[in-house]
C-alpha cells in the first residue's frame, strides 16, 4: 500500500504539468481537501499544525507533528507528503516515523528561522537530504524527498546573486538524493522559469498572491504548486468573517503568515 501510494505521488511530478498540493492541518481538513475534484494528493503544513495547537510556526514538538501527520495520512486514500521542517535532528529516525505514519513524501528546508543566520550551509543541508534518501531507500519505499531552499522566503541575497545561489543549492541537493526542489516566495515568472530549467529536478513553488496561474506556471516548467499555510489562514479568515457577519461588524482583512505568527506571540 505505502509503496503504491509513493509511486502514485512520484508520477504526479511532471515538469510543465503542475498539480496542486493542498496542505492540511488535521484529519477533517485533509478529508475536505481530498474530496475536491482534481485533488490527487494532500500535503501537511507545519505552520498550520503548530498554529492549530496554539504555537508559533517552528515551536511545535516533532512528535506532535508526526502524530498529526499519521492522523492526516490515515484520514484519506490519497498520497500524503509531510512537512518535517529541517528533519528534527535525527533525520533517519524522522524518515522512519514519516513512513510509519503513512506519508510518502517529505519537505526538508534549509532555512533556520534565525535572522542572524537564516540559512543552513549548503553542505549541511545536502547531508540532511542524503540521510533522508538513504533512510527511505533502506526502508524500500520510493519516498519523494523535496529539498526546500529558503533564499527568497528568508530574503537572503539579491537579484541574480540569489538565483545563482539557489541553483547551486538545488543542484547540490539533487546530487545528494533530492527528487524535487521547492522555492517558496518566488513570484517572478522569469526566475521561476530559470529555476525550473536549471534545478535539475521537478520544481515546486508556493501558491501566493501575485503568482502566475497554474496554466502559466506549467508553461514556465513547474511540476507542483503547494498551498503551504495558506489553506489554514483561509480557514481562519473564513471563521472570523462568519462571526463578524453575525455581529454585523467589519471582518478583519485576510491574515498573512506574519499576522498569524504575531497572533500566537512570535
């Protein structure tokens, strides 16, 4: 069953024919998303999982994240990809836990969350990717390892310099065993196209305001579009809007990632 789901998930990653990966934060949201026509897989959002527990993104206990991942994977008949942030130290153990939870893909990010040193070194993150690949291979499951680089998300570098470093990191991660490359916060079509052409693996981007649509992203060579924490924030906004309507008051504006972080004390 797990290997079959892994194969189904792997087959979805076709450059130029992007699929949408909506990201859930609990079993109910996973089932609601999976029931939509055209949804072929579900992801988890580590931010949404943390926020739903009253914690800021990055503050949730790894065991809680993995337990929630198991509930999500058990709630749907679709392949599930797990956001496991930086791999939680013991990457091999994390990958074994992900597979035991029933997920068939992972995101591994090179961002640290530390403004003073926002990115892990290329060499260190490549080692994390390699450890994940080896653990999955040892388990005999073709887990999709999505290596995320946070150059744009963390605002590191400028213009062409940022793109050059992203391509260097992407190629190193692919050489270490990554199946795909994820570049959240990239909106510029030319940059997306350059990453799709030069990363050396199928490209994943994050759905954000100002992004090209799925059809255009396909023309740019993208293989996958993730909603990240956007689904959780949309649900939060919808709930607030419903209560505002009952109170006959103005609904709050849509919340950004930073807004929810501040709401929870980050």
